[in-house]
C-alpha cells in the first residue's frame, strides 16, 4: 500500500525548501521558477526531473505584444537553464511543451470560452475562426509523465505535447457549446468593434487577462507535432470532447 506525502513550499520566495526524500520531481509550476532550485532538489535526492514548459515558447516569439514575447523569452531561457543545470548535476531531465490545456476548469482558454458562453449565451470571434488548435486534456499530460518517467528514450529530450485532434478554432468553440447543451451562437465581429468588446469584458475580474493578441490568433494555426512522444514513450492523447466537469461548470 502506497501513500503520498505533500511538502509545501513557495518557490517564488528565496530560501531553503523543506527536507524530503524523493528521486523523481514532476515540476508543473512555471518553468522559470525551477532553475534556481534544482540544486536544492538534487540535495534532497532528486535524480529525475520532468518539467512543463509551453508551446507558447514557440508561438509567441514574434507576438505583437511585448508581454507575450517576454513570456516566450522567459520560457526559452528557463528551458536552456534547466537542461544545462541538470546535465551538470547528473540529473536526467525531460521537458514537455503542451498546447491548450483543459480538463480541470482552471485554464484560461477552454474554460474562459465556456464561462463566457454561459454568461452571455454567445461567443464573439475575430475573422472566420479558421486557425487550427489542438486542445490537450490534463489527464493525458499526467499519463505522459508516468509513461516518460522510466522511459530511457525520453531522457534529456524536449517534447511538444498536443491533443489528439486538430480542429479549427470555431469548431472548438462549437464543441464547448455542445458540451453545455447549448446551441452554438458564434458572432463574427469586425476588428474595431472587437477591441471595444474586449475592453468591455475586461471590466469583469475573470476576463481582465484577455488581450487583443489572443483574438488575432483565432485565424492563425497553432499546431505542433507530438509524434516523437508517441514513438519514445507511447503518448496517446484523446480527441477534444469536453464535458461539464472538464469545463469547470460542474
């Protein structure tokens, strides 16, 4: 019979971390919090690290938003630093870059669409919404961690982890409406009016993070190949078929 022992610490604060004994670390916090702590984790026995970055590291490098470019640059720097430090300490590291994550009702993509559709009974898009997306379920990412943990082929590698289905942004929104038992009401709004709409919804605390750049990408493909993960450790993500629990509405 096994048990789980939780150790709490705030990685944003300098200082020591709690003492523990573990050989594998699954780091799901922001990747830039990890590099300065790797030595401390190593001192606690960690010999294997699986950490999460994001495909934003690639898709936002050329964003018109300086804030988004800064995120991409921070992820790039963190990835390089983690790999170098782990190599120096003899820690075997693997980094995952997931696409749009959903499934826990805590993301700022699929869950936001669901909350907006529930509140306003409609969803606005800029352009035609033809940009391709690959939503990935949190359970599939958790399974990827388990599969890769003891897979030598994944050692010292970086993988893009996309979902099991590629579909246009508009169809992704339609699936969300369907999961809610609603008729899909998608309104295509001209660009000037769309910016006005964003400013209005930013008045609601849950939508303050929305930015114009997010809307501009609705017609841009954000697709990433996960065949290397399939080959190396049997990654097998599900197609996009959300339910109310995955949308955070149950």
